[in-house]
C-alpha cells in the first residue's frame, strides 16, 4: 500500500477538499513511493487563514520563549539529521553526503533566525 502525504494545518494533518494526487517517485530508481495530495484553492485558503490567525499569538510571545522554540527546533534537526538526509535522498535523488549538507544549511538558517 502506498502512503499518501496530506496537508498540515493547526498542528495536525488536513485531508483537504480535493481528491487529486500526484505520485512521489524515487528519482534514483523511478519507483513510486507514495502519493502527495494536491491542494485546491479552498485548501490553500484554509492553511493561509490558519497561519494568519496564529501569527498574533506568536508575535506577542516573549523573545526568550520564541528563542527557546527555535533552539529546540535546531536540536531536533540535529537529532534527526541522518533521517532527514535519507528522506532528501529518497525524494530528490541526492547522495547522502550532499543531503547531509542540505540539512546543515537548513540548521544554519534556523541559527540565524
């Protein structure tokens, strides 16, 4: 059975209203490894509205707390660096060493933020 990658909103999976999907293929083998749900305009609006509604609370959160959240996110990236590199390799066909570099560059962006 192939997994379907759904949308994400308000800290949970969101199936959306559309039924269209697109295949996810491993570029190294050409094998279909899953399906990704394609969003409708209405789905995009739900996600955009949820993000806009969440922004004031994040904006008003103390700088120290926001910093803690970003530091923990960076730690999670580091803890799962190998797993993330494997995902990048499976989805984009990069060699693992190059994918590890991509994760490291992402960590640098989080550190900058």
